[in-house]
C-alpha cells in the first residue's frame, strides 16, 4: 500500500471541511482582573496566530500541486478556515491592546521567528507547520472537551476560542497529509526521523516563546520574578494543566506510522456544531416571542 492510500484511509471520510465564517464581538478582550495568568497565556497565543497562520497557509499551498482528492479540496478549505481565524484573532489582539496589553515586542519576536522559518527550504516550512498544527489540535481538544476548566474566565472571547478549536480539530490532518504526499519518495525511516526531530525542535521553541510572551504580559500587570514564573508554571502543568494534559497526544506523534486521526475526536466537533445550532434556534425563538 502506498503512502497516499494509507493517509487517505487514516483521515475522516468528509471531503469538505466546514467553513464556519463567524464574526465575534469586537470588544471581547482578556480580563486581567479575573484571571491574569489565563489572560496572559491566551493573549500570548493569540498574538502569535495571525503571522503563524499566514505561514501555515503558504507552507501548505507550496506543496498542493499534484495532491490527490480529497486532499486537494481539504487544502482549499484549510486555507479558508485559517484566513478566517487570522481575521478574528487580529480583532481579538486589537481588543487586548485596548484592554491595556502592549503586544509590540511579542509581534516583533513572532515576525522574526516566522522569517527564520521561511528562510528554510519549503519542505522544512511544511514540516514545522505539520508539528505546530498538531499543537493547536491538542489544545483544541482540551478546549472543547473541558471548556469550563481550560477556557477559563480570564481568557476573554470564549466563543472565539471554541469556534477556532472546532476547526483546528477538523483540519488537523491536512498539513500532515500534505507533508506525507510531499515526501512520499522518502524512506519510511527518513520520514519518521525527520518528523520526530522537527517536533522536538518545535516543542522547545513553541513552549519557550509562548511562556516568554506570557511573562512579558504578566509583567505589564505587575506580576514579575519568581511569583510570575511559578504561577504560570502551575497554570500550565497543575491546574488546569493544559501542557501536562496533552502529553499522551504529544508522545503519540513520535510513534512510527502515526496519523493525527488515529485519535478520532470528531465527536467534539459534532457536539460543538449541535450546541451552536441549539443556541441559534433558541435565539430565534426568543426573537419570535418578543415580536408576538
């Protein structure tokens, strides 16, 4: 069985990703007063998304020629989803600035990181995208599975994050499948070793950079030194402990033969869509009653 046949069997049956082109309240911003650690961490994540997602789009587009269906269609829909995510996080970041966060230096660091990645060969850019997409999918799983714990009050824009999470899970195999197609002539050992080395490097830099960004935002709120580092470490590894809780899925990435859809969490997407439909129906019912 060739690599493409294998990856198509591992992916979900849906050919089309769902484009949930939603717009969120433009003044939804982090609330440092309720949970400054959550506000700093999620704002640090959001600050990295617009430039990061533009890089993801470019990396996947550069390898779309010759890919089979349904992957070709999924790439087009992946791009549309990521463009929408960037638009909404740009709005979120503006609201964060209005709430008092200075994101200037964070944006400078993210821009530098993106430039350094884009200076690498195209296949390296795609491998980095594949690894980072796995990170976003792992976080997305937690957001949807346990929103009351993970998507805590201080983050702001809860609806935005859950919407983003649903689509990150939905397209979590696209960059991986694109990379698998691009390196289909490589030996299995070379593909596996490259994937593992890239994930190790991405993990180190992703966690270090986002923690550095979060600590800078905490310093803007007067939380500094050991106190800031301890509170952030506790938030990430103890309660709610999102870094601790993604360890099993992170380790799975290093398994030979791994595919993102080995862990089928599409039920979380279905539940999210059902909740959104119920919310819309309830809202329509309330409006009809008010006009009766």
